[in-house]
């Protein structure tokens, strides 16, 4: 237990608790929960709102024994609730295996990313939670339960927002490892986006477009592919003459290899190297998911307000995510075009810009990323999810006494 001031990664949230526990066994987790709460779990701290806040006990699972148990058929791996994606990726790669995708930053915890439907990019790649085939969690009464894919409630329990329990282990689908190449191009013309947006977004295992919305053109295209790229321009964009950082003007030494040379999957899919360990982030983040077929509409909507949000914005990343069947996934039953905003670290400047973004995207049925900053009212958020009432019923089943509740969840659940 610690009495030190606890903040999230960005430092914009100071948690209300004075008790941060670091259990070293699942049994210790069960004892903490059985004591009655309130209890919340702190992952790697990469959420930007108060979804993990509590005045009670805050639990870090980083001290749990590391688990990475391969199934005998080598199609799945069981991992503990504290492991990070970068660490798991290295363990899997040593076995000739891989995950279907990774997020931009490999330092985030697996359990935390799954709980919020965090994602990578790719037309055929669903978010990271879609790889979960079993989830083990401590319910509100302290009992340990396991749900497996296909069981009643499983599709509602995977993206759980911390409302159902403490996830102590997950089983994830894996696949044979592969090598990838990464290429970065500068200044993709607006005309190319209008004419070839689907071709561009599908042109790789993972594709990210970066813009500041101060120009109709796209600042950078990051392509992660198995195949090599032909020499020359890319839809009018020029091959970057030197390595790039996603945020314009930032040094690129911590970015992953952009030479076009093949390398292990886990050294190309993220934007940042695992050996670079970010202790804090001078930024705030928001993200919105709209139907894939509305990509050009979303781009037009943001370009129309680009000059108004520019003072608050560092960069915006545009990506695609495949549909899934997880109840609270922003990609539930629809292929998605995601707009990720990296803002400056000034909430007074950022929040009005966030509200303008939400207003611009409102006609496009936007679903906010659960772990980011958004100002959309809870009733509107709930209306975007057809299985939300079923999720509320699941919360009452797993946590009838509200051990895992906090004001953020109270507002959302109603």
C-alpha cells in the first residue's frame, strides 16, 4: 500500500485514493475485493478520464506472477492481468507466434486495452479485445469466475470498462509470426484521398494517416506491409527522406523502423519502440469511431473546423478497424473509421475543441473511445450501443453491491 500521489500517464488525472495496492497473487486480489470496496483497477495509466478513479482501494496488477501459457495446439495463449503488450509480444515471437495486431504504444497493459476496446489498424483487423477467447475475473463478492467465447454474457464481459470485476487472466488467439516492413510518406494530396480513400486505407496490414487539419492534404501516411513498396511517389505523396515521429516536429529516435526493411511483426506494428519507456505524456487524447463508409464525410467535417481546433491540436491520426460482436466495442457490428486526436496538455484549451469535434461528427453516429476525453453526455453515448441495457444487467449480475462503481460509471450506467 502507498500513500503517494497517484496520477495517470498524462498527469491530467490525480486519483482520489490514498491506497494503491500491488497484490502478488490472485488470492490477494480476491481478499481486497471481498473486503467490500469501493475498488478499481489501475492498468498502465493510459486512460485520460476518471473511469479508473476511486476514493477506495486502487489495485495495480503489475505485481502478479507473469503468465504466458501456450495452448498445446499453439493457437492461443493465457496471460496474467498485469502483462504489457510489448513484453507479451517478445515472448510470443520467441515461439514463432504473433498477435493479430498491436496498438501504437506497446507499453499498455493487455487487460486495460481489452477493457476499453483499444485497437491497432487494418481493414481485416478487429480491435485488440476481439482476440480474447476466455476471461478470468474476480466478481464483486470476491469469487473467481471464467467466461469463454460463446458462453452467455461473454460478448458483454470482454469490453467491460472495469464494471464487472478485476481481470486476473485472459486467453488470447495467436497466429504464426511474420515479418513486416514500414514506410512513411509525406504530403498526400487531398485529391488522392477523394479518388482512392478505400485503396489507401486498405494498402497494408496497418495504415495510419496523420494530419493537423490546417491543410486539405494529409501530412503523413504510415504503411505497415508484408510486401515491399515500389520506388517513387505514393498517390502523389513523397517517401519521407528521414524517420518521422507521429507528432510533427518531435524527434524520431523513439519511433519504430521506417526503412522498408523487413523485421519482426512486433517491431513494426507499433509506432514506438518498446525499449523507449514513456514515463508521462505531455498530451491529452480523444478518439471517435464512425462507420467506415463515412470516412470522407468525417474528413470533410473536420477540415471544415480545422482552423478552429488547430491551437489545441498536436496531430490527428486516421485509421480503420474491422467489425466485431462485443457489446460495448465502438466497432460493434460495423467496420470503422477512427479519428484519434492528440491534443496539447491544456484542458482549458482542449475541452472546447473536443466539443467542436463532437458537434462536427454528430451526424455520423460517432462512438467515443472509452478511455479518452469526451464531452458527449452519457445518455447520448448509451444510445449508440444497442446492447447497452444488456450490459447494465450483466453489471448487476457480477457486481450487485456496486463494489466496482465510481461516479464515472454511475453517470454512464444511469
